[in-house]
């Protein structure tokens, strides 16, 4: 399990603008059996496999989940 990941989201594909969010482990396991990570605000939750596969997890009932365009493991 990585200490933290950066999730990169592309805001406007035509503009190339990106949002980068750092997520850290919660200690929980997601529906696929992999560790769940969250950002500091708790608004973004993601299950991330050891191969870098991401499953976004809803934190509210009406959240529009988007997959990140890149996932980067941060060094310890």
C-alpha cells in the first residue's frame, strides 16, 4: 500500500487544465478488496489497487464521480 497518491483530473480537455488531489489511506477496504484513500476534506474517496487501478467512491448521494486521468504513487 502506498503512503499517498496524487489523482489528476482534467477540468477542460480542450484547455489542458488539471486539478491534482492528494489522497492518503483511510485504513478501510473498498468493495473490490483494495485500500480506500481520501483527501484531507473527505470529499474525494477512491479505492486504489496495487496496480494503480482506481474506483471512485461516492461520499454524497448526488455526487458526479469522474475517473482521474492519471494516478501517481508518491514516494514515502
